[in-house]
């Protein structure tokens, strides 16, 4: 064996795992089928702006250890995510807070907002929410559901809100203060210089080969490493032998504009059903950029089929049951560690991925 670990996927899980192993004196070969490292974190400089090429990534966590861990690799700025929703030209603050309630109903106090929501909740007549629609109606009532949730969610997931699990909407805070911070976490920011240098630093000390596909690589190069860390799609690892898990894909359209400031905010969500994209990202606002030009990306949700990029796992009942079967197959493979959003088939935020990778590396290092 040449290496201790063959790591499949140079995204966040793979990079943190590799860093942990190499800093303990172990050896790693990291491969990725994409031509660049960084996974969906990958950022690239365009017109003097660091562009989040695979969608906005805002690092946030409540865990001080994870925050300090990340800050070894970069200085983080003081960006706070405060997205805006555009519903057919009406502008609302997100997440749902007193600003939103004021814009929606003209209410000024928390008591007035609570009363309005309670009235709409009672009208909906739901006691135990069984799906995303019912969960949303219970949490915020019909007006907010119809203007700010329904269209956006149905575009993003390509299905009716009644077919979606309630937990997706629980990601969004609901507050009765005038606070537009999208996240409740104590620590938040964007690495100055973008995410690509962060991942590159994590991978220093490992051998990295890009544009390399795992299936053919492992067939042609057996015996590279004692163990494998696999961060690709778990169903693909097993050749889809039990069936294909469902994913949601995305398409990004990026353009450089000769305008200093296009939309005045990093993220504007288009929450109506008709606009084909879910959001427009103006990347310079992630880093308080002041240059004369700007870069914007429209994010279009897309159906996923075999061969397309899997972005979000669709954690419905059918897929969860299928994933459980793959997970038990995975459990029989003592030589392979599965991780990351695709390896675990889970809708993780970045800090969760870092925490899981640190734990996996700690466990694995104990065994070498
Ligand atoms: N969501 C919504 N309206 C919005 C933003 C989010 O209804 O304007 C809901 C929607 O159901 C979505 C979920 O919140 O699937 C999570 O959105 P988020 O923007 O956090 O997703 P991510 O950034 O992970 O793609």
C-alpha cells in the first residue's frame, strides 16, 4: 500500500479529513473527478470578486471549536446573511421577523404579529403538521406561506409543498424581533480570499489528483491505500445495485456587469412561482467589495438525472428507506468511510460536515 487513505472527493469533508490525517503523520491521496479542488465550496476570482461558483456558501456555526478550527485556514470577515425576498416586486426581509411582519401586515409590535399569525393558524385548522405546507401554515400563517414560501420551495424542490418533509422549513428562523440575520448561530462569516485557498491549505501535505474518476482509477490502480474515504454519492459507490436515490440539481448563470452595485444585497430570493430562478447572488456583497464592476449569478433549480450534478438529497420516505439499505451495505465495508452530503445522503450545513470529518478522522487515526 502506498497511502494510508485514498480520499474520494476534494470537497470539505475530504479536505478536513486529509488535513487531520496528514497532520498526525499519515499519508493521503485525494482524487476528484472535477478538474478543481474544493467541491461545491469552490470560489474563483472574476472582475476582482470571489465568485461562489456552486452557490452561496456562508459559514455559520454555534460550535466554537469548529469556528476556531476553520480560522486556522483563513481570516473570516464579518458578513451576516440578511437576504431579501422579492415577491412580484414587493420586497420583504428574511428570515421571518418583525420587519417581514411589518411589511406584510403593517403590524408594529410582537403581540400584534403573534396575534395575526395565531388567527391565520386557527383558520388553517392544523394541529399536527404532516408536511412542509402544513408546517409552514402552522408556523407563519397563510399570507407568508403563499408569498414567501410556497413558490420558492416548489421551484427549489420541483414538487408540491404537500409532498415535502416539514423539517426543510424548520431550517428558517422565525423571530419576533427586528433582526434580519438569517442564522441563529453565534459565529458567522466568509473567508477573506474565498474558499478555494482554505481547501488548498487543508490539502497541503496530501497528494491530489484532479479530473480522476474513482471507478476507473480504483480498477486501474488497485492497492493504493489501506482504506478509502468516499464522499461521492453512496448509491453510485454501490453501482446503484439497490436502486437510484433522488437528488435535486442546480444550474447557475453567471455574468459580469459594468455596474458598481446591481441589487444592493448579496442574496435576493424570487419567491413567486413564475420567475424560473430562485435567487440572484451578487457576490461582491459577501466581501463588502467596492470595485467598479459586479458579478451576479442566477440560480435555477433543475431536475436531476443520472450523470447530472447532485446538489440536494431529497430526503422523502422512499429515498430514506433506500438510503438505509445502502447504509447497511456500507456498514459491511470496514475498509471504506462514507461522509459528506452525498456520502451520508443528508442536507448538511458546512459546519456539520467539518464536525463529522473531524470525528471520522479522529476515529480512523485511532485505528492506524
Ligand atoms: N425558503 C422559503 N423561502 C425563502 C427561502 C427559503 O420558503 O425565501 C424555504 C424553502 O423551503 C427552502 C428552505 O427554506 O427549501 C431552505 O432554504 P435555504 O435558503 O436555507 O436553502 P439552501 O441555502 O440550503 O439552499
